[in-house]
C-alpha cells in the first residue's frame, strides 16, 4: 500500500510544477477531443442528411474543394437520368447567406418536383405550393433562433419571403438550413440556370454490385463529375478531408507537447531525487520496483490530466457550438468510442513519457547517487 502512495507523495513535492504539467496535458487532451469530435460530427452530419433524403449517389464537380462554390449545368442531370438503372435525379443548389438580422445560415434549393421534398418531415405548416409567391421552409433550430413561425415574413437582400413550414428536429445539417424552391434561390444568389450538385436515386440500391456498376458507368461517361455513394460522401469530401487532416495534425502537435511536459517533469523529479534513489538501491530495492515507481508517476500525471482534458473537451466544444457566429456550422460528436480512444491514448502517453526518466533512475549507480549533491 505504501508503494502505491509513493507516486502521489513524489509529485506533491513540487506542486506547482505538477500543476502546470497537468494543465499542459489537459489542454492537449482537450484539444484532441475538440478537434476530432468536431471533425467526426461534421462528417456524420453530412452522411446523415444524405441518407435521410434517400440519395443513393451524390454527384459534384471533380476536384472541387468547396461544394458551396460549385457551378454545374442542370442539363447534365437530364443526361444522367437517361442512364439505364437510374431511377430519378434531382439537382440542388447549396450556399451560405447572411440574413438581414446579420446571421449567416446554410441555404439549399430544390426543384418543385424533386424527390428531396419527400424527405422533409414537417413539425408544422406545409410544403411550398405552386401558388406561393416566395415560400421557404425553415429548419427547427434556425426557426427557434430567429423566433420565426409559419406565416412569418422576413427579408433577404431586399426580397420578402414567407415561412410556409417548419421542419421537425432531425439531422443537424437540416435543422440549421433554409430550404427554397430552386428558382427563387438562383435569382437570390445571381446563379441563374446553375446548380451545385445532383442527388441520384437508382433502381436497386441494396445490391452493392449494381451500385458499383452504375457509379463506374457514370464516372466514365461524365468525367467532369465525381460520383460517390450517399453513405460514403463524407469520406470523399475534399473539404472534410482537409479539415480532418488539420484536426489530426493539430491534435498530434498538442499531444507531443503534453508528452514533452511529462518527460521533463519526471526527469527533473529523478534528478532531484538522485540521492534518495541511490539509498533505495542500497537498502535492496529491486530495479524493477524503482522502474515501476517512476512509471506510476507518469501514468498518474497522464490520468489526472486526461480526466480534466476530457471534461474540458466536452464542455468546451459544446460551449463553442452555442455561439451565434458558429451555431449551425459546428456539429460536435463526442461519443463513447472517442472517450475510450482518449483514455487509452492518455494511458499510452503517460507510459511512453515516463520510460526514459524511469530507465535513467534504474541506471543510477547506488554509491555515486548517495554522494550526489
């Protein structure tokens, strides 16, 4: 029992140094959770919205990084629809827009006969009709944030629109989106006869061989477009790929700094206790016991910092997602899988960071260590 108490006592000798090490580890772990959770959340939101819509294949310009800036001829959609095995195609216009209130939101536009409208589950109101002048449907979150309801009129870029429906809570991307008839959005964004992407439904989506065959045929016929299965579109999105890479790179740097802090703290502790370690060796302590003592100190530091960092990451990312400037654009996803990864990673961080100081302690000569001043 006394042996297990030693790591606590040894670290408490220099409380300020131990505290700043814990702060560094907490910041590293919190950054990792925040960036990776944000990346996974955006990826999941993108995948979830396409699955809900019933989009089997998603088509967008080849090589494009930002889908918001893509521009395609709607005639391509008619050519895609003529391919054998394709059931129906719906063009879509996607963008960002600033409301007169100053809030920036996602906007999307669909043709009146698009199958995408069938995926809209309304909490109240109705879908746009042919006799509506400037109808829109609001996502639940954006409607609550703006205080708008069915029948509310508001202006965007000097043009008046009427809310005809409010969506039920669903995929995060839908909750923070305004849905327009595509012609209205094209006029509003000065993108007449242009679309961002195509949503494709096929005859037999359950058969993976049919899916691969049709994607192959489409890719060979329309080389200017990239065709991906709806379920995997987030894995192929270049913007999300860049964001994931940046998230992992930033997290890796933060974790490396945390590792360096553990090594520095334990190495300084070993140097300060050189004489004490020499005495322990002289009275018969086995090298493995000394090694275990230093390793436990490293694991203890990492565990405490990991717990604090986990809480910091969870609270921080959810707090950030509530800011009006980013609300609707930030989709944090911190699940049990990520927490387990962090726990295992933190344990490894403490273990790796304490190996060199522990070996340094074991390699000390007892006689020289006792004479050390």
